[in-house]
C-alpha cells in the first residue's frame, strides 16, 4: 500500500511491484491517476478527498472492505490481474534498460 508520493511510485514501478493507492494530499492524487488509469499497474482504494494536515478527525476515509477489495483485485486469477502483473514486469524491465552516462 502506498500513498503515491513520487519517490515510492518510481521505486515501485522500477521494481515491477503492483500498488494499492491511498493518496493523502498534493500531487499524490495525480500520481494515482497515472498508476491506476494510465500505466494500469495499481488499484485505488477509493480515497477521493485529501487529508487535512494536522487536523484531528474521526472521519474514516478508507474502510477495511475497500482495502480488502483492492488486495483481492491485485492477487486474484482474473485476466485483468494477470495483465496488470505483466505490465508491471514490463515496466521493471524498461526501467533497468535505462543507462545514464
């Protein structure tokens, strides 16, 4: 599970690791769209509103059932899950091919 900060996003894509998204604020919601909708190597847990930094709240933004659904969609034997895993492997291979002089 990642908050989709840029560093953890790049590390996960480079390593070929599938991600579950739980963005908190700032660019993390954009990164989630990139990973879930464009690259298709992650799933969202359904967070739609940013957290307020330092706010004391009892509001639950993510429910256990949402996290369970996300994990199952990454781990199941469906065609979509298999395609997601294959894309993650391909991005990892491409990341290792990059050579910086």
